[in-house]
C-alpha cells in the first residue's frame, strides 16, 4: 500500500522542474489520492505499486504537466495522460480517478501487445498511439527509466 502523501511528494519533485506555480496546483492532492488508490489496488503487470505510481507521475507530467483538463494532439487526447478516446474506445473520464484507470487500461494493453519486449519497452504500443510496439521504443524506455530514477531518488519508505 502506498500513501497519497508519498505520491504527492513525487508530484512535487517533478513540479520542481517547472519555473513558477501552475494554475491547477490545488488539484495535486486529488491526483495523488487517485494514483495512490489505484496503484495500491492494481499495480501494472511486473511492477510494484511504487514503480507504478512513479510511472503515473512521470507520464502525467510529460503529457499534461498534471493538468487533468488538458487537451492534447489537437483535441484528440484529454486529461492527465493525454488519453485518446479513439484508442480507449470510449470517452475519457473527466474525473481524475477515472483517468488513472483509463490510462492503466491502455498501459496494460500495451504491456500485453508488447509482451515479447523488455519491460522498459512495453509502453511502445501506447507511445505510438496504438500503432505497434516498434515505433516508439525510445520513448517507452525514457519514460520507464525516468520513473525508475524518480522512485530511486524518492523511495516510499
């Protein structure tokens, strides 16, 4: 079980890279709670709850700068993780906890489709927008490695 306070510390560690406050900073505790609950309940395959949380933080940082209302890719993607309705197969939830669950659904699909790849490359399908594992392996590796560094630098204990 991981705590929302620890996940919030990860969000703040990533936020330290950004000059100045973000207008949606008041929502960080809500995001931390949603991530902690989902990752404690159902971590991604082959990952601990802590590593899953670190990856969630890294992905939401790069996709939205933690803005749960962000629009991506000319309106095709939405929310913390830049989730595309077309890839998800249904509307992306407005609620933060639903966005975490939707992102995990797609991450699990990517892990399954890219199962023959090393763990750090299994987000290739997701990173390529659902167009195969091979196109975006570098992006998958860089996000996973960044999550590993974040977890190493800010362990949950």
